[in-house]
C-alpha cells in the first residue's frame, strides 16, 4: 500500500504546474511593474543632429549623401524603440528650403507615425519654411516671439529644446534676450526635476558659435536642476563640462567635417541620476560604434 506521502503522478504534476503557473503570473506581474517603474523613472530618446537633408537625394558632400544617411538611420532608430526622437538643428541642407523640409518629413514618416519627432532649429534652417511643412510640431511650444522653443515633460525629467537660429546660412547663433529671460523665469518656477537643454550651436567663444553662451552659462550654473546641455553644429562627438553641467556634442547624421569624427546618432537613456549614451556610428570614424558613455548628474 502506498505510504501517506504518496500522490498519484497526475496530481503531483497538477500541483507542480499550478505552482509554476502561479509563480509565472507573479513574475510577469512583477516584470510589468518593473517595466512601468523603469518607464516612470527614465526617458529613452534617439538623439540626432545636423541631418542636412537636401531635396535632391543625390546631393553629396565630402563623399557623404545626407539623404541616404537619414534613410539609413530611420530603421536603426525604429529598432532601438525609443519613446521619441530629438533632432538638434540643421535638419535642412543649407538654406532651409521648403523642399528640403518636405524631404525631411518624408524620410522621418516611418518614425513620426510611431513616436513624436521633436525638431530644433539651426543655422541652416529657415523658421518660416520649417513651419510651412511642420505646421503642428510635437512638444509644448513656448510663447517666445520669433523663436521655436519646445518643452518635453516626463515623469522624472524635463527637456527643453532652445532656438539659436539667428540668421539662415551664416554660422553664428544667438538665443537672444527674450529667450534667455524666458528660460530664466521657466527654470526658476520649474519643480526640481532634472532638466536637460538642447541647443544647436557650439558653446565656445568663437565668432561662429553661440554668441550669448556666457550669458546662458551664467543663467544655468546656479539652477542646479540643469544637468546637461546637448548641442550639434560642429559635426563632432565630444564630452566636456561646465560647473558640473555635462556638455555633449552630438555627431552629425549628414556628414562630418573631418575624418576623425563619426557620422551617426546617439541612443540615449536618461534617468533622474544620469544618462547612458550609446553611439551608433555608420560612417566616418566608426571606432566608437556601439560604445556607451555613462554620465552622472551634478547634485
Ligand atoms: Zn550642421
């Protein structure tokens, strides 16, 4: 006679399977909660800059084809499944023609159908033509006369895309007094969520850079919630700091100016503590392709 601990195998299997199913459901619920928690605490964006899209797909510069490059970038970005895309200026080839923006829109369509694509303006953009093609761009537009400034709010972070377009197809850029005053008021009144700024122009003191960069630094240094400034313009990939604020030069999608620089985009995972930035270099110097740089925010 079987002992009292004996259980028919079917019954044992049932208990085991039920326990596994229960554990599985529990695990799935846990993982979903973790997933939600990660989504609450982070923001995942594809960062592009200087796409320089011409109306003519055959347009070439230094052996690069900007139209082809963006075409190539779009499925890479789609595969990374970010929640949005930020383009840090110079979307158009050189003079911000309406036909350039039509091409930008067409190339970005597979992404724009799935996620917001936020486009900032650079010195090769034309604000009026941009709005002819992108009449209702995503992001919360700020009321600053003559400037296109966007704010993107996430549960644990905030992104501000500034407008340094001063004049089209000349090199220098300027935020200008009204935008700086707006930014000062905005940061003063904003809750302490980490805030990340985007601007097209480089942050040096050259004549072709952001002409009011020192006034921008004076404004953001004491605002401890400002953790990083991303910029483009130089078609370089570089990292530096000012008073603990990370300054990140996003590489160009269109072409580089020197063979040492990558051509590509950055897959960025932001949290309230810092960011992981993964370079996707498909052209130029590809040495850093796939490498991730981790940043920690100042307190
Ligand atoms: Zn550029």
